[in-house]
């Protein structure tokens, strides 16, 4: 019968380290998602303003005809 012994290191286990890194990456991804959402919202606001300006220009052009 063969016995395998495993040394238990004093520093964090590799699995614990991987879980910590995964949690940290998840947190960073969440921050990026929030920034992307904010940027998308700002972009959409600009597009809405451009559409509104175009509508106003069209109305003004129609009134001048």
C-alpha cells in the first residue's frame, strides 16, 4: 500500500489564492461594467439631443417653406 503525504504550507493555499483572485477580478469587472453603463448612458443622451436638434431644424425648415 502506497501512502502520499501532502505538506500544508503556512502561506495561503493555492485554491484560496485562486478564489481571492477570482473575487478581485469579479469586483474589477463590476467596476468596468458600471463605467461602461455610465458611458453608454452619456452617449445615448448625446444621440437623443442630436435627434432633437435635427427635429427642430426640420420643423424650422418646414415653417420657412
